[in-house]
C-alpha cells in the first residue's frame, strides 16, 4: 500500500488510502471546531500584495475540514471566500468551450459509461476527416473558438494517429471569420511518447478524469480493458508532463464513490503535481454521473445532492485557487448559475455529446455519452451569462503566447489579469457579437463591453483594446490579443 508521499511517482503513495482515511477522520473530528474553521477560511482568502494579490490555497486536510463542516454560518463564509477568490483571479470572465465527440468505439468496460465494450445497443460511430471538418464548420458557425475533443479508447479504431489527424483537421478549418484556436484533449491515459505527439500537435490542456481515486472501487467500476489498471491511469498526468504537456486537467466523476474520499484524493493529486512538476492542475472538472443509453445513475448509490455539490465546488476553489474550474452541460441552467459564483471559470455551451451531433439536423440521441441538462444554444448561454453579470470569453491567448504551466499562474499572481485577460475577453466577445450573435445578444454585449473597457487599468492597453474593437466592428480583421 505504501507510505504517503506527495513527491512519489507511485499512484498508491501520492494518492494514499491511509492518508485519505486519516484525513476524513481528522475532518470529522474537527467539523465543529469553529476556531480552526475560521483560521482555515482566513488562510484561504486572497491577500493583497504590492503587485496584486495572492492566495496560498489549502492542504487536503484543511480543505476536508471545511467540506465536513455543517454549520450554516461557516458554509456561508466558505461561499463568500470562494466568490472572493474567483473574482480576485478570474474576475467576472467565463471561458466558453464545446466538446467534440470523435469516436465512441471503446474497448473498456467502464460500468457507468454507455460506450463500454459490451453495449451492443449503441451504434458505433467514428468521424471521418471530412466529417470532422463538417462538425468544426458547424461549431465555428455557432461562434466556438475552443474545443475539447472526446473519444473512447480503442487502439484499432481510434489510435493516436487518428486523434492527431483530427487535431490537424480541426486547426486547418477556417470558415468565414471562424477558426478553432485551442483544442483540449480528453482521451484515455497513454504513453509519454504519445503525449509528446499531442504536445507537438499543439494541444491546449490534456484532460483526464480520474473517475474515482478509490482503488478497489476503481477496479470494480473498470472491470475490463486497459483502463482497469489503476496505477497507469492515476500516473497519467506525470507521463503527460514528462511528454512536455504543461497544462493538465483533473476531474472526478462524482457519484461513483463517497464524495469525501474523492475530494481528498483530488486535492492530493493537485498537491502531487505541484510537488513534482512545480505547477498544479490547469483545470479541475466536476462532472456528476448522468443517465445515458444503458446507464441508470440511481444504480450508483453515492450520488450527491445539489447542496453538497455546491460545497465541493467552493472548497476546491479555496484549496486550489489558481486552477480553472469547468462545469459542463451535464448540469442544469439553475445549477450552473449558482456554481458560477462559487468558483467556476469555464462552461460549455450548445453542446452535443454524440458523435456527429453538430451536423445532424435534429439533436440525435443515439450515440450520446450522457443526457445534456442544459439544452440552450450558445447564443442563449452567452446572453444569459451577460445578463447575470459575467463576461463570456472566447480568449485562447495564453497558450498561444506561451503562457502555459507556471507562466500562466504568474500572470494571475502578478495581478496582470485586468491588463491582459480582461481586454482579450472583451475583444473576443466583440468578435462573437459581430459574427454570430443575435440582435438581442449583440445589444446586451456591447453595453457590457463599453462598461468593462473602463476597468482596464493601463491607459495604453485600454486605448489599444478600444481601437481593436473598432477594427473588429468595421472590418474582417480578427484575433487580436495581448
Ligand atoms: N475515454 C476517455 C477516458 O477513458 O478517459 C475519456 C473520454 S470520456 C468521452 C469523458 C468522460 O465522460 C469520462 O472520463 C467520464 O468521467 C465521463 N462520463 C462517462 N459516462 C458518464 C455518464 N454516464 N455521466 C456523466 N459523465 C460520464
């Protein structure tokens, strides 16, 4: 089983079962220790520095105490601190993306996923490069600039060469004023060599959900196929980073195991990346299990209610302050609205979770990976975000300017977000408004842009942003960025 060591490269030592159990016991013993809880919340809150502000985050033990605490006034304080951190580092910007399902061929036996090998009901589909192109045109016509590609694991049908071809095709499509500027990749754990190939193909974040950190449950839930190997899966981010990928995205599929166990494991994983590679996860996703083709979520008895889910999101925000947090259309409009204030910084919009879903006239359900709760169009999501005081951002500048890994974190820590991310968000929003928005969204959008331009602190930066937005309005010039 091994001894807990965040610097170890062995899964069972950096995600150590004993340490997680002791953490849960420590959290339970201290869940009403108001003095300690106040101290932990205070530690997590942003502190002003000469350059901007900084946050030190929380250890998995500290964060677990907050998660265990069930005193309403304390929960209120946790939520306030989460919102404060969110606004300090991410402001009111929300990054927009869409998933693109390439293939649902899969050799694994994941019991919660309809793509599992034994599912003979689901039609198997794999996009050809022509079909990828058509899907990308449809996504560009909606206004998307950032995608997360998704695929089952199948070395014969979807080998790494297929994924690389798809990435090449996606970046090559420039339809009207559209382009996809960042491709994040959510594919099964693979080798250092393959991660190096993904890096060379110009991917943004490599995303891999752990599903569950609990080894025995993991093995039971992944009974067959290469994904059965817990250590290989859990150590994947280390291989990705060894392959040169700076930005990695963690996630747990909530509902599979006890959430307190998953939460401690997730924060320990973030601590491990920081300890070994000097940079934590670029993003953390918080999917909850959903109904799907032959999957009934009630068969999994660790489902979490909305209140607990909100608390988990807020506690992650306090523990890992610089990480982007992603919520997908698995969640409803109402839930997404609530979570945006507690630390979420990226949302998907207009999503289809089926292979070929963007080009088929009616939203097809037959190859869907899970039911989509938020069925609104991207235009509706963009407008809704703005009406709720957020700025939808289609910005992809950081990674294209080489600000990945710790260089991105430095931008946050040096308080340069308002001089960099803010104008980038406003310029890319203006592109969206000119090229894709409905009249209503356009009106709401420009009134926000005019107001938000005033918040750019440096005169020179503000002047350039104003000039670029005028250019976007008057011409087909696009893709300005700081
Ligand atoms: N095949 C890749 C792998 O094994 O890691 C990743 C791609 S899979 C399309 C993306 C994620 O969807 C999985 O990691 C899992 O967490 C999630 N997922 C699978 N079934 C789900 C369900 N029924 N409800 C919600 N999310 C699900």
